[in-house]
């Protein structure tokens, strides 16, 4: 592990990612990347004792099983492997360690490596009144933004091989969201493409999206939903969300109704409410020398 971490510290892409993680966590200890030097402060005996303590009481564990298996087939295994686990009456909860996404505009440039390539990451953050519909709207915003920016940066400009958009929502310890846009580019074009991406975001907030774009998102979301219905991992994720957030058990069934409600107005409202340029976090990787 130490050798692997030390090697990563010299990799330009890892330096870029580490910088991004540190910025997005506000420098919080729990958000900072692990370094080789950090291992010198690890007490193996204390770490092992912590691990044993975490699994000493399974009384408040929740076990979820999905797949082509009946409860009757599972029961002997549950009786053998789960019923024998130690369990008490204790109920644990989380503690707020103060890690929050930044709310200010931040601009960082990382210079590392000799290869002529750049990476750009643009993150928008803010407070979120958490609900599962809000999470769904954020997901759809990510899909719509990726569709539009791919067309502008790759198909129109030929400036990048691809654009990735990640939209995430947090409920604990506080409701907040992030929308992250990332792409690779030639160092000589990274600023141009960043400006084009931000200009497109401004345009999307000012002009109502076209119905054809909303139709594309509905079609894409429905196709993904239908494919997911055949995957055990989809049901596992849905059940975990239901139990963790104490949501109604019809989460999977209501997904189709939500997809049908995707409209230009929904997309524009999401753009306007979530992509505030005053809270933009921008991190760019450039070669150590030259442009």
C-alpha cells in the first residue's frame, strides 16, 4: 500500500484528483486523500481493535438479499450465518464531523507532468432540501447537462473525446448537492472549452430547453429504467435507499411516472436553481512546463 500511494503522488492525474478532493472537502481531515506519510501515524493494533468493535454487535445491522431465490431457500443460511452473530440492544447513529462542500467561488490550477494534456473539473454546489424527488431531478439534470455539453464541446468543437457529468445529493450530515463537469482537452484549448461550457450553462438557464431535448432525456431514462429492471444491483440499490431514508416501498414503481413528467420547464428550473456561477469550483490540470 505504501509503495502504491507513493507512486500515485507523482502521477499528474492523481495530483489533480487529490487537489479536487481537498478543495471539495474544504480541507477536512476526512475528505483529504490518503498519503504514504499518513501510514506512519497508523497504529495497527488500534486499527484492528476498531475493526473488531465495529462488528462486535450486529443488533442494528440491516441485511438485504436480492436475486432468484425464495425466502424458504434463504432461511437455513440466515439461521446458520446471521442468527449466530452477536447482537445487543444498542442503537448507533452518525456524528457530524463538519465536512461540507464549498459555497464560494474557487479557481485552482495544478501543474504536473510533461504530457501535453489537460483535465478540467467544474463543480457547482449548494444547499438541498432533501427529498427523493429532488434527488431524481438532480439525476435528470446531470443527464441533460451531459447531453448538451457533449454536443457543444465534442460534436460542435471537436475539443474533447467526451464530457462526464456527475450529480450527487447528500442528506446527512446536511442537505447539499454537487454537480460536477469534467473533460480532457489539449492544454491550448482548455480555457476556451471551459468558457464555452459555462456559456452554454448560462444559455440553458436563460432560454427554455427544446421539447426534443426533454424527449431525448425521457427516452434515455426510460431505456435505462427498463434495462435496470433486469439487474439485481438495481433492486439492491433501491432497497438500500428505501431502508436508509425510510421511504415508501414503491420507489421502483414510481420511477416510470417521474420519467413521464420530465419537461423543458423541469430541466430549466433545475439549471437555474443548481448551477449558480458564484459557487463555481474550477480545478484545471496543465503540464508542468509550457501551455
